[in-house]
């Protein structure tokens, strides 16, 4: 998916950049508010040993969860030198992801998330290709129905804003999330039996957003 999106962005930039006009659309300059649909794929890799009552075992697996969501985003950006664009953005979204693990180790559900990011772009006529870097906060995910996995982490991605009307632009964006490791250590209960675990787990995500925004 990443190769397809990257290639599409490059081709779009080259085609639109060959336009006879090099004047950047004013729709990208200033404060904006937008929203869109998000497709997300998340992987959780767990490597741990556990004791459940009289039973002992281990888990070394990667579970994949996929789903859809909606996202609102708002930001401010300006052209600081000719076509070079600098901006900052915040986002708030909710998505629902479902796993494909037969063991049903991971719970899934509605996830309210937020992110803050810096954007750097280069305006070409009516398009603005950009890259973004920031931080995303997501609710913890449970394994063994007992131990929480941290899903907060840094994000890195890029996209393309396309001027559509005087005060409206469309957006396509891909973002990769680098989750932080979670140390699993502790005890709880599962199905009425004492449970203890030792190990680690880590998540990562890929998200594709298609949406639009209004520039004030």
C-alpha cells in the first residue's frame, strides 16, 4: 500500500507541477478545519510467557486489526519563502478495528484518538504535497483480557492537498504510527484463575485518510 500511495503522490505532483501557472493557490494559506474517512491497519506483536492457574505457556504472535473511522483536523499554515509551506495541525478521531486472531487475545472496539503534528510542504499551482511528523495518542489495548498495551507513539507521513474551490481543498494522506514497547509484568485473574505474565508487546499502524477542509 505504501508504494502505491507514494507513487501516486509523485505522479500527481509531477503532472500538476507541469501546469503553465506556478502561482500557488491561496486556499492553503491560513486557518482551516476539515474532516474525512480513515482506513486503518494496526499490528500488535506480543512475546510473553504466562502462568494461568496450573498451566504454563508462551505467546509469540502478531495480530492484525483493520477497520474504518472518521477524523476531524484543524491547523494553520503559511508560505514562509516563495513556495515553501510550514504549518501545524491537530486531529481528533474515532475508529473501530477488528482483529483476525482466532485466539481472541486482543480486544477491539471504538478508539478515540488525537494527534499533534508539524507539516512541511511545497506549493505547486493548485496542489500542496507535504510531509508531517508528530505524536499520536490512542487508548490502551488489552491482551489476555488483563494487561494493557501502550499504543501512544510518534507518527510520520505525507499527503497531498488539492485546491477545489476558493475556500475548499481536498486531501489524501498516509501516516505510519511507531508504537512504543510495553513491558508485560504482573498478575491478574482470567476466567476465575490467577494469571501472571512476563514479556513485551509493541504496536504499529498504517492509516489512509481521504477528506476535505474549509479555509477561513
